[in-house]
C-alpha cells in the first residue's frame, strides 16, 4: 500500500530526527508516561489500518513481562478482548466498515526500568469509505487511566497530527 509505505517512511524520518536532536536525552532514562498512547492511522482506498502503542500499566495494569498468575490471567483476558471483538473506532454505520484483522503484540516491549508498551493493530475494510468523515477513538471509554492519544493520520489526500483526550476523542478526516 503506497500510503502505508509513505507513512512508514515519514515515521522513520520523524524518529531519526527526534533521536538525533535528543541524543543527550537518550543517554539518560527517557521519561516514561502512563496515560499517554500513540496511534498511527493509514487510510487507503477502502481500508483503514491503525496501530496503537500503549503503556503496559494502562492496558493490562502492570509493567514488564507477565510473571505472576494474576498478571498472566489479566494479559490473557485483555488479549482475548482485543483480538476477538473489539472496535478501536466508532465509525458511521452507513460506511459499512468491518474489522478484517486484529492483533495484540502480547510480548511487551520492555523500555528498561520495568516500563513496557504493547502494540495493538486493527484493520477495517469499508464498503463506502467516502462516508467515513471521522473516527471516534473508542479506547478512552474502555481504559480509564488513558488521558491522551497522539494520532498520526495519513490518507491519500492528507497527513496530520492530532492530539486527543477524554473530552475530544474524534479524528476528523
């Protein structure tokens, strides 16, 4: 998908310049924030792809790898929910969008000092993508500790960054 490739390229450039300009910050432990997630959205033709990076504490209620039975059970429950019947977005029903892929990287990405993030991917195929005027990010309703989401949106026509919060959870297309 051309848009997804363009998005990956732009994201890589952004990461490179962020790392280069903050090299001194990376020698020390980078500040780890709970309640803040990153969401990348790509829309091309009739497909909406999304990738959410979310702190482990917010998603599963603990940091690092699941070691105890309680942590393993909680991770299993969250994984089942997100990979079986969860909709990351509330989308106008007239667009006829259906989830065709859901995946949670349940092996947390450890960022040192016990901090971790999970990566959630979801993909929708829509019958009439022109009817999708906004994406209402549903995750705020389900994760009480989540306060902010930074969204990078790439479509065939636009590219923008949007900051969402509990009272403003919609990405306008």
